[in-house]
């Protein structure tokens, strides 16, 4: 008996509801009996072990952003400048109009930069980036080969269909 079916039958016994109710409710939303714990984690597909940030090592400023947006961009200070004091790495983030989201994204970028700074070429971020570039190059090479094959095929068809080339 699988864990989900076991949880389903136990939750049916505890709730003592009609069976039709349980068919409409997702198994993840059904209550669990006391004493049983269930961890439902979506998790990241590609978990990367990034360094933990210490807030005492940062200097954070909010400055006016730049770029398109006109008056709305020029009047608000929602661009986050984050400086890691021990290494001197500076991250500037003005991806959204929200200061909170920009602060979170700046910290994510800082974690990636610190990982690259600490691990160098062995950083998982750089390795994945290189793999992605290699896949892109391979895809581009195959596309060019296909285009060349098509061009040669069309030339062969055009040469065959010329009236002066009658081969019997």
C-alpha cells in the first residue's frame, strides 16, 4: 500500500466525511492524523549550494534608478545597491518598481557573485553557464548543417530540372 493511499484512507477515517468530499479535495489538502508528519516540498529542480549571507557584512543603499520609465523612475529611490564589505563586490538591482523585490533579487545576485568569487572556475553557476553555451553552439551548428543540406538539395533539384541536362 502506497504512502498516499495510506494517508488518504487515514484522513477519511479521521474526518468522517462523506466519500464524495474526499474525491473532490486534493490529497495534499486533506488533514493528517496527529502524530504523522508530512513534508510536501516542491523544491528547486537545480539546487545549487550557495553561500549563506551575513547581513552584518553588507552596506545597503537605495538610489534612484535609471533607464526607461520617465518621471516614475526619476522620482523614486527603488534601486538597491548592495556592497559586500569584505570582498568589495557591489551589486546594483533595479529590475522592478518594488524595493522589497529588488532587495531580494540583489541578495540572490550577491550570493551567486560570492559563490563565483569563492569557488572560481569550479562554481556551479559558471559550470552550468558553460554547459548552456555549449548546448547553444551545438544547436546552432546543427541548424547551419541542415540549412546547408537544404541548399545543396535545392541546387541538385534545380540542376536536374534544367532542359539541357537530359540523361538517359
